[in-house]
C-alpha cells in the first residue's frame, strides 16, 4: 500500500451515525481543497454509512485501511 | 306505526360498506373510515381535511394503518356520506377491505432514499392503476396484497405480501477506474468481492453476489457500475395467524414483465385457490414451480 499523508486526523471511534458523518463534514469544511483528512471509524454501521455520505457530498475517498475492529478512512477534500 | 317505519328503513349493506373501506366499529352505529393514501402519500390539503373531519365528525384522531392508509374512526353512520363527499373534494377515496386487490404499499425508492435502485413510488403507482379497484380482481378467493421496495433492504416488506418486489442490481467492474481503496470488499455483505493487494486485482464471485449494489453505492471512483437493474419478484407471502415469507419467483424483471407476472399470478390464483385460501397456501399445496412456469411463458 502506498502511504497517504493526512493533513488532519479525526478520531471518531465510539461516535455513532450520523454524528460521525456530521463531524467529518464539519471538519472538511474547515479544510482547503486537495487536503487529506484521515478519519478513524468503528467497524459496522459507520463503515457502511460514512464513506458513501462523503462520496455523495462530492469529496474523494482515497483509501480504507482495516485496523482490526476499526478503520482508517482517507478523504481528499473537493 | 313505529314498527312499520323501522321495517321500511333501508338496511345497511355491511358487505357493500366493507368493500368501500367502511369498517364497523365494536361500538353501536359507529364506523371507522379507511382512506386510501396510495403509497402513504397525502398532500397538505388532504391532511388538513382529515384533521378537520376528525375534529368535526370523529374524536379528533386519525389512525395510520400498517398499509400506509389513514383511518377516521368514530364516525356515526348518519355522517358517512357527508364525510365521504368531503374527502372526495380533496381527491381522497376509500381504501379496500375483503377478498380483493388491496392498496399497494411502497417505500420512497430513488425519489429520495439514498439506498434505492428503482423508482418504487412510480412503479407502485402503475400497479395501483393496473390492479386496484378492477372488477376482474374484485372477487378473489381471499385478499391480495402487493408491495414495492426500492432495494434489497425490503423496508416495504415485499416478502410479506402475496406479491412483492424489490430493486436489485448486478455489478460490474471497470478495473481502470479502481483506486485500490478496499471499500467494496468491506461493504460486501456476502464476501463476494475479494481484493488481492499484491496482485492489485479484485475478484467478484458471481455465485455469492446477492445483487444488493452496496459495492456500486460505496465505490468512490465509479469503478463498480450497474450492469443491469431490475425487479426481484416474490410470491406467496402472508401475515395473519400463520405467517410465512414469499418465495423468490423471478429475478431482474422489467416493470412491464413484472406487471405481466402479477397478471399471471392472479390468473393462477383465481384458477387454483379454494375459497378463502391465500396465495401462500396455494403455493404450499402445489409448489412454486407451477407459478414460475406460468410466469416464464
């Protein structure tokens, strides 16, 4: 896997849907176009909801990394 | 004199009343008016009218039914015609009871749900036009219910209906567009998708794919696309005292094929069912293959 460098990190482990997406969205709004946000997400519902909602908002999902029980999601702000 | 007047009074035809969605309450002379709200849609004018009528003629309450209708309880039978007329002015008609095609149930589908694969509402509307209140389907062996769901999540519970549909999609991969993010592998509920990081390839096990479309919905690069979208068709679901789920009768039907399949199913049902028998029980007796053959023709 090629390493992706994140400009910001948001730990959303233990944060339920849809609050995790809203927090991701707010963070992305603060960032510059082209910057990368790394989000930590729990397994289960968050993985089925957050990447898709981010995509629907027009941002670019770069990578999902399985950390065993939780995930690192890399998003490029559009 | 009194006696004579009583005998001259027209009898209430309960059967006729029931057909039209007028349900006799357990309380003397009171009726519950079952109003048809196709696919659970009521506009603001209709909602205001319902509220007014409930306040004026009922007890100020409206009951929402399981099949997306609205019921006005506590209406005295002297007021039934008046209430019905007022409902008509806003385009509201009565729902159905008894052994006939019932109001079609539907989820929002692609109209606003992020999960939907088909425009469930417009397909359900078509079914309503084709099958609801038709004289040829007005005297069935038993009730006949239909439901449409936009996707496999089956929120409108198509498998609990005599016939039911949900949207389905077959995925296909354009490898050049894949950005190697791994999301599809994670979201696939049946582990049909495998990412091989070393080889940088993705494989789809077609025998495991259930056509839910989560890979397509989640794919950030548009590498997973819809090869075909269609309707999964279930037959013979029912609730009641002995519930059972409908069985899959066909995959990837077009809307036109689906309407044809319902016609064939109704023909089969009217021919084979004993009076008072639901489609589920007919299929239990004869097997679903007989129906599948009829549809396939």
